[in-house]
């Protein structure tokens, strides 16, 4: 990270690729640590929130002049650390660099059985976004038969997992996304009413297909306003993200008063705070369902560490076609 952006990040200016440093992989001293080769990196909307100089947040800012970090999978190529051996695959927060040296496994797990899935899936449906959907629904949806659910960014890794969980419970699902390709994917996973919010009025759809009992909010702003208007009494609003405001600060929501008049429960959450409690259940069920094809996912894989800035921009502008991944190296 070279500078903090004020609007959208600018590849080559705020986010720069620096290939000036090299290490000798065979001789670099480890001093009790281990050397990881990065295989795949995740590009996620929340990373935009780390591109700031300071201020209160649940995550610290990226440091200028240092590699940014995100979820990644790597393979250990040398180790002097007890419990870590060459050939182990590690999943966790990783620097955006081809190789990194770590002293501990803190914030990482060694994946023993990948269920035949590509490593990239452990950054999407079987990773942080999938877990977000899983835990947010489990703890806050309080679903009951007959509920009508509205999901935003339904073509992405969080939204598409929410859709599939809600459909597995037999609920009616309305879902929006910003391209025809994403709408087709949402239909293919059982969405009852899938629409492109850029070409169709969200308000009109919700008026016709609602009222809604559960709103999975990934975007905030005008769509949150429309969902409040279309909410049933006792609706649950799961506030997972508000991407419409990540580069602009966000528009005010003018009808928030409706949470009073409609007895709406509005619940925000950050998945990391629920990880320790629910990760075992998630990893025991979801990767296997993905491997069997019982849960579907889409990916948008770009090759090369030098493309991170472009991929970040695609996620923030919505031109990514599925879970955004940067493939750094083969094994
Ligand atoms: P995606 O891979 O789906 O990428 C983000 C998508 O957001 C874009 O592809 C685009 O899709 C949509 N988008 C971008 N700008 C706007 C806008 N102005 N209005 C409406 N939609 C927009 O993302 P994820 O599935 O990884 O994440 C989805 C949400 O979940 C995000 O808000 C993210 O911050 C949140 N999240 C929250 C977590 C938590 O712990 N609370 C953890 C992980 C994610 P489209 O084509 O549909 O416009």
C-alpha cells in the first residue's frame, strides 16, 4: 500500500506492485520460523476499509509501504518450527507477497483434508465468506416456515451461500445482483425471484413479492431503505455489509424509524467474533457439501500478484463474476 485512497483505490498509485526485493529460498535464515510459498489470495470488500490512515474500526489500517494482507492459502516449503513441516498447507491471513516467513501459526490453520476441492474454494464458499453466511444465518435469521427472505449481492460468495441455506429450509427467496450473469447463477441455485437491481426497480419487486421477513443486507443505502419499507412486522435485518458506502462514506437511511413501528430486529455482526465458537461445525459440514455439489459456487480467478489492485477495484465496482481470487503460484 503506497497511499490511502479517498475514493476508489487506484492500481499503480495507491496500491502498487513492487518486485524489487528477492530472497534465496534455500538459504534465507529461518531462526526457528517457517517459509511459506503463497498459492492463492482472497480479495474482499472489507479490505477497502483497511485503506485508511486511522480512526476507529474492528480492523486496523494497512501500513503504508508494507504488503497488504488478506486471507490466503500457502504451502510450507521449509520449516524449523515444531508442528509445521514442509508440504503443509496453511490457510489464514497472509501478506500479499510471493513468499513469507512466519514465526507462529497464530490466525492460521493447517488444512489436512481439502475434500478434493481447489484451494481457492477455501477462500470463498469454504472460507471466510461462506462462514459469514453460515454463522450470520444460524445466529440471527430466526427463520420459520413461510418466511420470505431478501438477499443482496446474491451472486457473490456471501449472498449465494445465504440463498442456498434459505432454500434448503424451503423459504421463498428474492435476491438481487448487478449483472445478468449473476442473475442466471442465482436462478440456478433455486432463487425464486432473481433480478438485476441495475435494470429493475428493487422497490417494485419487493412491493410485488414481499413483504419480507428476513433481509440479508450486504449493500446498505437506498436498498436498505427499500427493504425497510417492504418489511413485515417482526422482520429480522441481518446487517452483514454496506458496500454501497465503502468508497463514498454512504448515504443516509431516511426511514430508520420503521424499525420502531414494525418491531424490526436489526443485527450487525463481524464473522471473526463468532469464528472460534462455530468453525468446527462449519468445516465439518460445508466443505463436504461443496465437494458433493450440494452447494454451488462461482469464482473469478485472476493470475499474478501484480493484478491485486485491478481485482480489488473489480470487487468494489461489481465487475467481478464470482468470488474474487488472485492465483499467485502453482504448487
Ligand atoms: P462479492 O464478491 O459479492 O463482491 C462485492 C459485490 O458487491 C460486487 O461484486 C457487487 O456485486 C456488489 N456491489 C458493489 N458496489 C455496490 C453498490 N454500490 N451497490 C450494490 N452492490 C454493490 O462480496 P462478498 O460476498 O465477499 O461480500 C458481500 C458483503 O458481505 C460485503 O458487503 C462485505 O463487506 C460483507 N461481508 C461481511 C462480513 C462480516 O463479517 N460482517 C464478512 C464478509 C463479507 P453486484 O454485481 O451485485 O453489484
